C-alpha cells in the first residue's frame, strides 16, 4: 500500500497554493508555510475557489471540497512545519540569495531522508543547493502555472542529486497525476523555458524589426502552428514533415533568426515606460479589467476542458 506523504510547501502564492491543491486532492497531508498569516488565509480561500471551479467544470474530485481542504494546514513557523516532512517544495521569490538561505536552513532542520525540491523556473539548482551540506537530497521540480491544471513537472538533477531521490520524487509526482520528466543536466531555464523563451525572443525581434505588429505575432501562433502543439511536439513534427526538409529549411533560415544574448529593445522600452502588461493595464497592447478577466477565464476554461476530456 502506498503511504500518504507529509508535504511541506514554502510560500503560499499562486504556485504554492496551486501545488497544495494537487497534493491534498491526492490524499496527502500538506503544511503550507508563509511568513504572512494574511497570505495564508488568502491561499486557503483560493484553494477552495479553485476546487469548486474544477468540480463545476465536470472534473470529478476525489473527495468533497471540505475534506480536501481539511488536509491543508497553514503555518508561519517553517521549522515545525518541515521537520517531519517527507518532501519540501520551495515556492518563494526568484531570488537566489533567498533560496540559498532557505535551503541551508531546510537542510539543517529536516530529517536526513527528507527530499528538498525547488520550484525555480530558471535558476541553477546547483547554485541554490551550494550552501547546503546534504546536497544529494536537493533537486528541482519546475511546475507550470497553474500547477493544478498543467500536468508537466520538470525534475532536475544536479551532479550531487542521488538517483534514489530523483526516482522517489518522480514516482510521487506520477501518483498525484502529474506528467514528470527527468532533466539530466542542470542548465538555466531547464527544458520548457529554454524553448518558450527562444520563441519569445524571436517574437519580440519580429516586432522590433517592423516585420509585423504584436497582435499579428499572436494570431500566427494561435491560428497557425500553435494549433498542432497539444498533439504534435516540435521533434515529432520534424519527423512528420521529413528531416531532409527540416535540414533544408534550417540551412536557409537559421542565419536570419535572432541570436541576441540581450533582451529586445521593444521589451526594454515597454518596461522603462511601466508598460508591464496586465499589472499596469498596458504592455504590447492595452488591457482593461474586463479584457484581463476574459483572457484569464479563456485560459482556465481551455485548460479545464482539456483535463476533463482526459479524465
């Protein structure tokens, strides 16, 4: 019989409470940790709201919303929350000094067999683990937002991470319904974000060079090759069209694509003008509250529908 694990999650923001939803739904006990009690109460509210939304979409919950919620305990004291945990998932700000300090503390207070996982999306796991003594039990688990809807979790090893810890984490993630993948080298951005930001770099370069506007870029992705991506990855697509054709295209095209190691001028310009997107009401395009809510609703609806069809 597979035991229910004790899970500690450090940070109760969007990723923290989202990961709590995944484990509590699967029957595991969760300690959700934050220095701010108000953040924790908001997280519990968000967990309940999202569980209700999942149920309303037609996806069958394993237990009642109240029963799932009862498995999530909140705490402002990290030591008491983590010392007897089987797994700890770190979901704090993307600040390497903060993460290094946190993992040094976790390494000192947790049992020797506790597996320590960072949810960083781009920072080197090796650097995060550098201040800890028991580096063999530290690894990366890069979840995607929102973690309770997107299946993928990248499981990243350092040169010190043990095979046993990698397997235990992979098996746990599989049991809770995720789609984990092993990342065998600790490189910045891991796998998914390297591909995603290569696309974004080219998209911004196209706008920068006046080839087309931002709206056209998004239309070309959403109404073009993006429609294939849920069922046909880039490598599968290359095999489908033929590697000889792919090589021919690359021989001609690659020299014209952006290879800039610096952020694009249009991105830097927007940020300097405080055009940050949803959070300021304008980025590459203008966003009022209705448009923002519609965009978020469309995304959640699409993801819920995709999960319901697989359920």
